[in-house]
């Protein structure tokens, strides 16, 4: 869960906010001169960047005010919160990647070892048909 710092109300839980899409999308100067494809691109096409991304947010259960946030889409780190109409602040430099996946041969993420099935039984004779003590039938 994110802890978002509203510029008007202070830090609040993410559940109090609604995502409003990409920030700083300029409205067309002459929308009546756009053809259908250009209008559709303005309405629906947005960046999908990995890393620092400027977003609009609404504090829907608090002050009900819109604001912008610069957030890293990989780490979810909030880098800046700033009012609507303000220019986008410079992004923080990307952090060095530090992977935690194991490269051991028995690793479940990268290895090829498989679990042993020698001790498992497939015969129905060894299975109990009575319920364990305390279980209801």
C-alpha cells in the first residue's frame, strides 16, 4: 500500500486517492481541426514508461483536489508531489539494480532441479477412507 502525501491534507493511505492518468498531456490548440485518428490519439494514447512517470491523482475522500505526482513505475517510489499547473520536476537518478534471484542449481526460479516423487504413492490401497479425528462427515 502506498502512503501518498496530499499537498493539502498531508500523508494519507492510497485508498483515499484515485489515479487520473498521465500528467502534462496538452489539450489540442484547435480540437475542431483534428481528424478522428488525431482526436483518438489525444484521448487514448498515453506513454507507458518504465521508471519516472508524471501522473495525476485526485484526493477523492479528502480535500477532493487534483495534484500531480512523479512516481517510479518500477519501484513505486514517490519522487515528488506538486500542484496542478506546475512544471514537472527533474527525475531522480535511477537506482542500481540489485537482483535477489538465486542461481543455485536447486533454485525454483532459475534451476533445473525437479522435486523428487519417489516417496509419493499413487495406489488407492494406502489411502485412508476415514475422516481424521474431530472432522465432520
